[in-house]
């Protein structure tokens, strides 16, 4: 069986994130996961980029208007607080995307390219 090729949106983000070191993209349920050193730090689901967060990054992203990842299960909305949406501006400006991605990687210092 042939592997599904990531869509252009996912590949475009991957191209920018290559500036921080080797980043891979892998299938994740109905979306895509970005990993660095084998650890997931971001994902795309339904054409929305989300970053994995700790408390400090959550606060910074919320200040930018980001929202948590949610999905529906058995008629209930489930909120996944470990992932918040990327600020809209970072999808238009490569430097901002790299900055937020590095902050997501640094949310767990042992898995950060900056550690």
C-alpha cells in the first residue's frame, strides 16, 4: 500500500520548519504530526496547525487568541488542552512560525533542539 502524501499546506509548514533542524511529518489519525528527535511538538488537523504546550506556552498562545484542539465524541465536545492553535500571523511569516515552533519544542527541554 502506498503512503499518503501530505497536502501542500502540511508540506509548506515542513519546509519552513526545516530551519530548526530535522523535522519529520507523519500521519496522525485524520491529520499530520510534526516531530523532532522522535517527539511530537505540533500537528495539523482539519487544516489547522496546533502546537503542543506547557503552561507558559499556553498562556502566551492564549494571549495571541489561540484556542485548544477540540473534537466531538459520543455527542460531547472533548477539549485537548495540550494542543493550542497556532497564531494566524505565524502562517504568513516564516520567522514567526519558526519562533513558535521552537517554543513548542522547548516546552519540554529534553526534546528541544535548543537544549
